[in-house]
């Protein structure tokens, strides 16, 4: 049987479960996932290979109508993944009706000839079958075309196999792009920055998440240990104080949690040094997202 290979863009509003869905499909954590908006800030590839072929997923930042420079950069990151995609997964929160944000995405991003699959995540949170179908209808009517709908649970893995089957049916024939053992094309340097940022999001309150970025200053690899020096960037002195914490307890906790996860990924010891730096209003003046992410 001729194999199929293609690129699949994952599109949706913030916090609908896109990154959790990708991690579930790949079977390993390759994308950070929290309940904070703007957790994903750039396109990240996840590679899924079977005897049927290879699906190259592109996880994108949550889409919303941008209101500042940083929002525009996140929007551009998501939009850039669409033209080269063979299939688009429009991931929605199936526990609530379609809103203005979903309609804005449908009109501004998904007005395309590329095949779309509506992925209804969290629909199992609605126990009433009739109510569940009514909610799904609000998403289907955003489009003139009759796009297929797959109800899944990214949290439990329910119906993921059905989703994969739907994707393979729409992919072109072709040979794999990556080795079958590859799960992502991310470098450890980028994975480290994202891992540290995830631990910050999980440990801090609302005054921190949107204002933080992580820069890897040095990443030195040795046979038995990797030595990493990173800078956490915030916008205000008060945020720096929160991140450091009383007696340095917060930064120690972030460092320890990050190191433990990175050691599992690298399968070796990790030395991690964290520094906190204030750059006033960096989100408004940011020119190149790779400078910060």
C-alpha cells in the first residue's frame, strides 16, 4: 500500500486544548501545555509515523484578534502554517457554543480550499446528547462547506484513532519526510526554553504569564552532563521580585522542576542556572520573536 505523508496545521482559539491534543497523538510531551492563554507562542512540529505514512503536525499559537505587537506576532505565527498545510484541524471547545473568536478564525484564517476537520474537544463534558449536538452545530454553521466533525478528548485520548483515520484519508500519497523514530524537529535548546517557561506559568499567578520570555544564553553539552545558562525576561521590577520569591524560593522551585523534566528528556544530568532580567515593555517593542522565544 502506498504511504501517505502530509502537513497538518492545528488551529484554534487559546485554551481549547491544541497542545494537549498534539501531545496525546504523539504519545509523549513535546509541547508545553497549561491553562494560561499564549502558552504556545510559535509553530512546533510533532511527527506521527505509522505503516500508513507520516503526519507532520504543526501546533500553532492560540488565535485571537490581535491588539498589540506581540499579539500580531502570535497571529502571524499561526497564519503562516495554513498555506503549506495539506489538512487543517480546527480545534474547538465542544463544551461551549461557538463564539465571536471562532467566527473570526473561520472568516480570517479558514477561508481556504485546504480541507478542514472540525475537532470538537471537551465535548464529553456535556452529558446531554441533544445539547452536545446543538453546540457542535454552532461550529458547523460557521462554514458554507460541510466539514467533517470529530469529537475527541485530548485529556483521555477518546476518539483519537478516529481523528487519525480522518486525517490519513485526506493526505496526499508520498514518502516520509522524517525518520520513523523522530517525534519532533525541535532542538534541546528550544525545548529547554519552553520547559522553563511552562514551569513559570504553572507556578505564578496572572501578573507573570503574558510578560515572560526565556532566553538560552549558553547550552554546553558533555557526555555525562549538560550545562545550561538561561535568562528569564519580564517587563517590570515587581515581576522580577515575584519570580525570585522570598529567599529565592520561587526561582529555586522553577529551576528544580525544569531540571527534573529536562533530565528525563536528555537522559543525563542537567546543570541549570537561571537569571531574571527586566526589559521594559518588551512585548510592545519586539521585532523578531526568535529573539525571545
